[in-house]
């Protein structure tokens, strides 16, 4: 399944690398079923948050940019993805067509299809692409974290192969960088040290594509809830507040990698609290 959108003159295709489910009270540790009661629209009938591994293909100025690459074949907490290449093919997009792959952060469920890694051999999944993420992110994930027990051996082997496969094609980017005309990096640290999203803009229209700066739409209402995997929850909530406020004030569209429905939405205010309304 793929959904296409127009942001001014920009074409955006949202595809999913796979879908996962986790209890809302686990995804947001410390929350209770009672606290979820007013937010049941974001849960299935068993109390699970169902979340896709969304990837965004944006075309602008003759350039084709892929934002995030899903989980791929790597196991993360029992989840696997691996649909991205097939989903792109059904939409008529070949891996060779991608000019730039931008990854919001190097958690495995966002960089899982940067490379095809098999034992000691690794090759980039998008053979003609330049690969970009922030320098802070690169420094973090090539540093001591690779010695930590936090990642599985499979995940470490993948990252090692991934880094070697993109050597010579990696271009670090920072806040404001134009990946293509109207496709700009926006720094949103906290979930990881160098986390960054993308702002798509054309004419009067703008849309935020936020990676994991916000994990679930419920956080636009419950602004203190922090999802699984936030490395610096306080900073993550500050980054979230900045973009949520701006999206609300300007009417810009907003979405994130694990928001449901492979769609954009608007940040609206009701009963004194923000909420996310899919378009
Ligand atoms: Zn994620």
C-alpha cells in the first residue's frame, strides 16, 4: 500500500516497510490503561499501538529523495520489516532512481534498508544514491555505543556493514541543509543525539516529516509522554514542542515515521489541548 500526496509542486509517496504492534502501556512506559481511556482512537481493541515503519519518497526539482528506510530484515524486539523495496517496485520506483537517502536517525527501524548486508559482504540498497544523516548521529553510532549491550550482535553486524557500504557516498548534513529544492533538514534532537526531520515546502504549503521526534499522535495531546527509545526524553519533548507549536500556528502538515495510516495530518486545538487530525 502506498499513499501519494502533493505538497505544492512536490510529489510525496508514503510507503511502509512493515507494521508492528505493542501495548500502549509498554510503548509509553509508566502509562496506565486509565490514562489511555480518552485516547483509544490510537489503540486497537487489545490496547496495542499499531505502528508502521513509514518511508517517504519525495520528488522535487528532478531529484528523488527517500526519507528513512524502515527495519529491513533485521530483528528488533521480535519485529521485522522488509517490504520497502517491494512496495517501491509496486509504485513503479526502482532502487536505481533514488538520488539521496536521508535517514532521520540510526535506530535500526529507520536505517534497516540502507544496505543489503550478508555476512562480510555489504552493498548499498540504492546503488546510485548519496546517503545523508547528521554528523552528530554518525559520531554517536560509530562511537562507544557499538560496544554496548544495548544492541544485539545482528544489529551491530548490520550497522558495521551499513557504514562500510556507504563509505565514500556519505554526506553529513545539518539543520537547514537543502537535500533538494524545498526539502530541508530540521534538527530535532532528543530521541537520539543527532535526530533530524525534514521540512517539505513548495509555494504556500509546508509539511513536516519527523522520524521519531514524535512517536505516536497521542503525544501531541499528552505532551509529557515519552515513547520507547527516547535517549534524552526531556530534550525530545522540547524538540516536539517546537515543531508542534509551529505546525499548529502555520497550519503546516505533519507526520512521523510511526504515525498510523501512512498519511499526513494537521495539528489542531480542541478543549485547550492539541491533537493530530489525519487529512
Ligand atoms: Zn522508530
